[in-house]
């Protein structure tokens, strides 16, 4: 099977946390990190800054949220804000 390359999305840690909350994650601050949990899934993000491509891919893997679902949650968050 061939790997699919997804376009990188410039996303701040706070935007990512908001999108994951819309996807059903519970968030809490842990010092310089944001910890999001849903069931057995745990995602840790830096509290500030823009996620680099590796951190963005790790976020998708750890959360189990698909690329399109994350973008949809992000779009919904931005429409509300």
C-alpha cells in the first residue's frame, strides 16, 4: 500500500485543542502542556506555538481523529469564534 501525503495545515496548539474538544476530547492544562483525553486516547500538545508537521502527524495518530474530521472540527470552531 502506498502512503498518502496530506497537505500540512498551519495550526496552533490552542486551535488544535479546540478542534479536539469539538471531537469529544476533554482538555486540561498540565504546566506547559495541554492534555486531551477521550477514552483510552491521550494527546499532549505544547501550550503555545504552531505545531510543526511532525507534531501535527503525531496529533492525528495519537487522537485517532482523521485528517478530514479534524479539519471539519476546526472549521466549526472557527465559525463559532
